[in-house]
């Protein structure tokens, strides 16, 4: 993976994380149980996004995955 692709992947990952966190601000209009479920799902989205980004970056260099995410 070349430097430009790496940079693009990291920017995309950052944007996904930022959008997910921003969406959580809307949970103030939800019931407590809905808020808890939305927060759990958002956390999973962020962790899986980070996990997959690191896997893609590490895959090129045949290194062990630096960040593991388990459900």
C-alpha cells in the first residue's frame, strides 16, 4: 500500500469515527435503554473500523496485527 493510500485510509477511518461520535450526541433525545444500545453499537463500529484499518495497514508488511478486537 503506497503512502497516498495509507493516508486516505487513515482519513476515512478518522471520518467514520468522528461521524459516529457526532451521531452519539443525538442520543440525548432517546430513552435510557435506546441510548445504551446506540452507545454499544457505536462503540462496536469504532472498534471494528480501527481493527480493520490496522489489519489493512499491517497486511502489507506481513506483521502481526497490532490491534485486536473481540466481540
